[in-house]
């Protein structure tokens, strides 16, 4: 079996949602970035945990997964967010910009149909804070059909924790490996 994709969300995963008092976790550092399409005098403030870079690199260096951004930051993930964490430029799923007012317009995560088409029959572990029950059912269905699929869902107020990546590496390690010719 080829290495599964590791699909990585940003908002609610690497950038936690502020708590009720409007604060980010003390572990996170403030950065101002200018997303594509915004003017330089109108930056967006983001909060990032500098430990996340090395944590993710430890997983990437295992060679057991193929990392790819899957976020509404789209190409800005690789050019703006990744470098702030010391990550190499990773490819991204080219998500569209649907006119939606909820992240679950059909009861499941809006990204999922695009991810499903993009993955085809590739195994995947997907880290996102916003899965619904239907997304978990989708993952279970893929797995049952022989395409191992794991959803990892951080709490968006705390974001990615070390145990989430332990879950990823533990899951990947027990998958059947590609036979080396
Ligand atoms: Mg998110």
C-alpha cells in the first residue's frame, strides 16, 4: 500500500480559535500575515505554536505519510503559514471558494466532496477540527471498502496536540506496507 496522505487543516488545528476572553493559548506566538488578495496594510493576525513545526517534521520524516495542506488558506498555507513553523513548501488540495454560510452545508464538512474526489482510492489520515458525524461515517465507509481512512479531530480552542500526531503515527504504522521490489 502506498503511504497515506496526511491532510492538514490550519484554522482550529494550527491556529486555535480564541477562547471566550479572546485569548490564544500561551504556547502560541502572534504573527501578522497578508493573505493572497489582501492589501499589505490589512494583514491578518494569526497565532501559531512554534513547537508544531518540529512535531510535524517528526511525522513527515518517518516517510510513512505524504503531507498536504487541506485548508481554506489554500496556497497561502505553503507560502505564509508553513514557513512560520519551519515547514518545507507542501502541496495543497485546491479547494474552491463556495458561497456557503456554514461549514456543513449538507450536514458534513464542505471540503469533503473535493477531498473525496481528489483522494480517489488513496488511503488518508485527515486532521481537521470540523468533522461531523457524517464525515466519520464517510471515513468508516472508506475503511470498510479497503481504503484506510482516519479522521483526527482536535478541539479548535486548543488545536493540535502531541497525542494527535501519536495517533497518526500509530495508525499508519499498523497499515500494510508497500512491498519493496
Ligand atoms: Mg478548521
